[in-house]
C-alpha cells in the first residue's frame, strides 16, 4: 500500500508564495505518478501538475505554467508544489494523489489543505 501525508498551505496575499509538501510512504515501486490537484468552491476538482516515476513533469493548467513548479526529493520520498505569484483564483483545496502502476485513477488521495489567496 501507499500512503500520502500533505503539509503546507494556508492564507497568503496575492503575489506571495507557498510550498505544498506530499510525503509518500509504502511501496514506492508501485507508483507511476504523483499528481497535485485542486478544487475551488463550487467547481470540479482539477489536475494541476504531475510528476512521473522517471521524473518527467507536466502542468495541466495554462494558468499555473510559469508560476507553479512540481518537484520531488527522492531521499525524503516527498513531492513538492512550489506556488509563486499566487492569485486569488488559485484559492482552493489542494490535494496530492498517487497513480499506481497499471491504475486508471488516482488512489490514494491526501486529505487536502486549504490555500487561500487574498487580493
């Protein structure tokens, strides 16, 4: 099994930065990707960024490219989402989740943490 524990997040002003962390434990060899997702009020959850087992990264939202960076520290089994130049529209609950090898859906998910950006 694989488990994830998130940390980071909080309340910031527009233009500031935050870093989210996702600590992964368990059978690391079974992980195909780790994805950061977010869900804003009254909106569907959406994929923000993903990092594959081989280290390749991708950003699903045009609005975060150039501002958000997904990375990982293999020694700490932790995936990060560095969020710079935050905007009020980035306000959402942010989740990390695991895509297992052979899987078709992200599972498990972290509990999620609120990120609020004030204008």
